[in-house]
C-alpha cells in the first residue's frame, strides 16, 4: 500500500512540475512576476525541458528533443504570430507553442514555411491556427483560437442585436472577408471602407463610426490599446482552430492532443489569450448578434487582400499598420522567439 501511494504521489508531483514550468514560461512571456527577466522563449523552454522527460520519441519529431513549429510567413498573423524586423517572433501562438513544448518535455523551435502541406512532417512537426480540412493529410487537435467575424463598438461589452446595428455606420477593411460577410448579411447599414484596421478603429474612437466589423481576434487584439472599444458580438457561428499534425504521425498527434487539453484545463491557454486579446469571451452561438442572417452561398471564404511591406495580415485579409500595433508583445525582447 505504501509503495502504491508513493508511486501515485510521484506521478502527481511530476504532473504538477510540468504545469508549474508551463505557467512559469507564460508568465515570463507576459512580463509578469518574478519571471519577467527571462531571456526568451527558446531559453526558457530549454531550461524547463531539461528538467523533464520527453513524452514523444525522436522518431516522431523532425528534430529529436525539439517541437518544431511551422510559421507561414506569407500570412504573418497578429495576434497569433508577429514578425519583427530582425526575425524576432512574438504573439499568442508563441506563448502557446512554448507551453505545449514544455508539457511534452521538449524544447521549442520556430521555422519559416511556404507550403503547409509539404512542410508538415518534413520541415516542421506542428502548425498552429489550422481548421479541419485546411491541410491535406493532417489532423487538427486541441483548440488555439476561433475563427469568426465580429463587431466592435464604444461602450459596454456584450452582444448587440440586429435592431441595434441597423441604420448605423459600420467600418470594414476594403477587400476583406469581413466586407464580404457584411454585404451578404441582412444588415441595413452604411458601410465605410478603410485600408487597414488601425484607420477603422481610429475612426470608431473618434466617433465617425458606430461599429467596426473584422476578425474577432484581430479586433480584440487592437481594441486592447483603446480604453473604451469592446466586443459587440460575432456575426457568424465560430469555427475552432487548433494544431495541425501529420495524420500518419499518431504518436505525436495523441501527445499534442493530450498536452493541449492539459494546458487548457490548467488555465495556461486563458493566460495567453488574456494577454493578447484581453477580455474577448469564448465565442459561441450565444455571442452571435441576434437576428443577423448571412447568405452562406455567397459567404466569402478566401483572403481577398494582400499585405504591403511591413504590414501584418490576418487570414481574413485584414491588416494593421506596422508602427501602430498595440501590446508590448509586438516588439523584440524577453517575450520574443527567433524565426529560422
């Protein structure tokens, strides 16, 4: 009985150690508490991983002992990944990938990829922000974010109704998916287009607009830098995004799935979300703007705009001005990784 108790205690203690180091890394990335002086993602991950036993064999990894994360630099997405001028990388998924690697007892490494389908399993082990069916021969596990088009306004947070929005002025980025969604909805509004989200949010802050319609996470990321702009509801039912793993690599897929569940249940995912998108709620059918109907037959689903030099794009075709992006995570420092 004593041996059984001690064995259980060791397993529980090991689990607590894994969670503690993951929390430590996320706190280091946020610049909070005693971990604020941490020198960077890779070093923090390496130090934590050295005290753990890898739960994934070297045969299941591109590089033994390391979780290699692929980043498609053709669409560098804020708040998920933000690429600095000196190839430094920060963002919500840098935080999550680091916590995931530690949970697996691995170091973390970020590499640039051009084609997710050919890179997965050869150049990288995992790709964040994937939806089911996005990448051939891949399985998507866990939950890293949600894809949805949302309204933002000045005032209290909470979902508005169709009647609240009708007759108002709504800003969208020209050529974005959000513009297509608005045009294919039953909303009766005056639409104004802008070249990037910063311009739209500045107009909202100045009172020129009543609402801005954009990708929910992009809008929440930008709203953090404004004191009175809040989430007002999403127009479409959100789609879960997760971590893509090569379908044939069942060992890694199962390990990543379990690890993502653990960091979610332990609150680490929420810590990363709060840092990058503030008080954005979990998007569900309950947060949808009531009364809005979208013609799914004409629903825009592709990136309709291109990014200029120095811009940061989202999957929805929306961009930010590079010198106006909020949050200290957009700059190099203790919370930045290196993109190879």
